C-alpha cells in the first residue's frame, strides 16, 4: 500500500477533480435509525468534501438533534456541540465552521464523517489529525457513517491499531453497508 501522506495527497486530488452528478444517497437503513431526539453528528463540508446535507435534512425532518464537531487544535479531542435553531456557526481552525464554544455538548447516536478514502471493509483514511478516530473511540455505541464520493473508494486500506471501522458509507452512487 502507498504510505498515508502520499495516499492523502492522491485522494485529495482525485476528490478535488470530481464533479458529482448528484448528492449522496439517503438509504432506508439510515432513515430507520432516525427518530425525534436522536442526536446526529454531522459536519460542514470543506472544499470538495462530500456534503452530508441530504442526510442532515432527513434527520431534521425526523426530529433529530444536530451537532457539529468543535475543534480547538490538532491534539484536543473533538466535541460534538449542538447547532442552534438559527444554525449560527463561527470560524474555527483548519477552515472549519463550528458551533460556539458555549453550545451544549451532546452524545451522538450517529456520526456522519468526512474522509479522503474508504474501502468496503469500513476502513477510512482521514485528514491525519485523528479527530474522528478519537471521537469514534469516545462514542463506541455511535453508528459511524462515512460520507464520500464514489471516486474516493480504494481496493483496500491498511488499518492502524487505533482505527475504528465505519458501519456504512454513503456516496452519490450507493449506500455501502459494512458487514
């Protein structure tokens, strides 16, 4: 396998050059997990990241509570903070838009995560700071869904000991359930 920094550069380039024909799919398996009060952690896409908006819209329609990651720096664990009714966000590090520090922290039941690459075994390659790997470990009961474009799929990714696999991946072409 290609080393992770090289693969990250390659996959950013692939993702940046992709023009998605449609948004990511919302699968019945996802809708079945949505109900009033369920906390769904989403994200505000940066650059060419796949946008979780269709999944967030389905969650809002079902009465779910939405959180976004709040990042301080590379080392501090991410916190999932509630989005207020106005959707007010502030600029954060790394080009993120996130809830204000004082927003309530909520325990996510579903975590929608961006990524650079994924395989069908549920492995994902992130940006390299480990924010989502630590968040997955901190919220082990959460259902983990990668949000990606189909061009971000690779044949196989080598998992490190700290990597936590995804339960599913949503792309513009298909919903991939990981066994």
